[in-house]
């Protein structure tokens, strides 16, 4: 099952939405590599690719939060740290199982895809709304 970017994941911030689409693409590349190859090196390489982009994206989001003086930045960073821990666990899992097992694929779905969907719909949308309200002067 592939991850998909749909309307429920739109934050309204073009930069964030574009990066989320790219992040989902990288998650799908990891899942695809698990289906086409049981080679541990291929899975690690693809997970590296996802991890690197995740770090870039988190940095961009956190920079945006600092720029707009988002009051929830500390909690948001803690949420980012949770995914960083998940990625470390995925590396350990690939090592222990000597490649991408069905359990690894399930862990990616549960701990990366589901986490990302929930994170976008709550934390990231909140940042985008805060930025919009501060720029436009509108209040809900």
C-alpha cells in the first residue's frame, strides 16, 4: 500500500505542501524498494535518501516557525524528534532482519506513513494557519 498526498493533507502553505509531496514520494520509493529487492544495502540506501530529505524538511519547517514566531515550536520540534527515533529504529530493524522484511514494511506504514499523516493534519496545518492569520490579520 502506497502513501498518498490528498486534500486532507493540504496545509495551505505552498512550501510545506510541496515538501510533503516530495516526502511521500520518498516514502513510496522506500516501500517500492522493499517490494522489488530484499537486499539490505538497497533498503538502507533508500532509507538514507528518506532520512536525508526528512532532515531537510524538518529544518525548513522549523526555520519557518522561527520566522513567524510560532508559539508551539518547542512541541513541534519534539514531534520531529519522535520521527527521528523511528528512523533510527528502522535502521536497527534492517540490520537485525538482514533486509526489508514484511515486519519492516509494516513498521514503515505504522510508524512513518501514519505518523506523517497525523503530523501534517495537526501540527503542520496549525503552523500554516498561524502564519496565514499573522500575515493577513484575519482571526478565526
